C-alpha cells in the first residue's frame, strides 16, 4: 500500500520497470508508466485527492449509468466508492492487482438509490508497454437490473492540435446527444471542444500524438466516447488547471445503451492499451 494525495493506494510494479498506482477510492488508476518510465495517463494538478469528490484524470470506472443518462448520480457511484483489493501478483507476463465493489460496500443513501445486489471486479495488469484492464459486472441478486459502464481513460499527450485518432471512420456517432452522421475522415483531429459517442466500434483504435502512438483494443464494450472540453469549458472546471486541456484526450471504451443483466449472470469487458514510439515523419 502507498498514498496518493490523501488517498490509500496500491502500487503495481512489474519486473521490467512498468508501474501503476490505483487508489482504493474508486479503484481509480491514477498513474501508469510504461517500462521506459514515461507517464501515459493525464491527472489534473487541481484534482481533488481527498475522497470527497471524483478524481479528474486517470481511468475512472463508470457504473451503473453513463453521464446523465439515468436518474442516479452523474457517471454513477463506482468512481466515488471505497473498493477493496482482493488479489494481486504475477499472471503470465502481467503484474496485476484486482479490486472489488459490491452492494455491501455502498453508503446507506446510495444503497437506497440502487437496491440491486451486484459485484464489480476490476483487474489491472501491466508489463513493458502494455496495460490490460478487465471489468466484470455480476448480478448476485434475484432481480435483473439495467446498467451502463465505461472506463473513462484520460491519455496524456504533448499537444492537442497535433493529436489524431484513427479507427473511428464510418462509425455512427452522436454529438451532444444528437445523432449526426458517419465519421468520414480517416483521422479524427482536434481544433476545439469535442464530445462524441461512437456506437458499435469494432476497433482497434490508434491515438497518435507527436512522437508516440497508443493502440486500443476492446472486448465486451461496444462503444467509444471521445472527449476534450476545449478552452471555454475547461475554464469552467475548477479541478482542471490552466491550459491542461491541451494535454489530454479522453478515449473511453463504453457500453452506452443500458444492458439488462439477469439474476446470476455476468458481463465481462476488457481494454488492452499498447504504447509505442513513432519513427520520425510517420503519421
């Protein structure tokens, strides 16, 4: 165990030098360094790290609703609850830690608002330049329940105006909750605020930023959300530093339209992230 701000956290160290830090508050991955020592995730310098509000950056776990698409807390309660570490060690190439949140862990008011029996398992493993994150939702009760889920990943980049994402072309998208069109250009680029949901994305996706690439492979998740607040909205966020919006892109695997999980059933998802250095002149 270690501390991150005022939060109790778990440090995962791989033999090759790759490293991750996960806070028990939200089972929130707040730092991931590949074996070359490079930080791969963005975390705001103004983020609250006291357990009183959600962390800005890293990889928040979104459950059981996405955004305001429901009657509960925005983005659900998983990211603001205290999780438990249930396992850890070495599994093949990966050094890993596993975390759990279930109905017994909810504060009383949240338990009243979400009267279903459930268990979430989050497994984070890493080695070299690869991060593997598996999220499992289990219905441990007698009644079915609807849910959405996402891994709201903030990627650290050099400059927003030099970044692009490929793999989204011809994907059906919604921009600010309105169905717009298909993504036509081969590469999505950024010149201001962007808030889009891409439905039924097969993957893989590639994020290019200056001299680095990040490849994202998905399983279980059907959709991808791409978000950056842009200058105007960023200025309204108290937990985001000046000009920090220029140094991250959220590219998050998601299940946007709620799925109904039957009693005794489970839903499993995974994202695999691989980082690499781009040769000069490659786009």
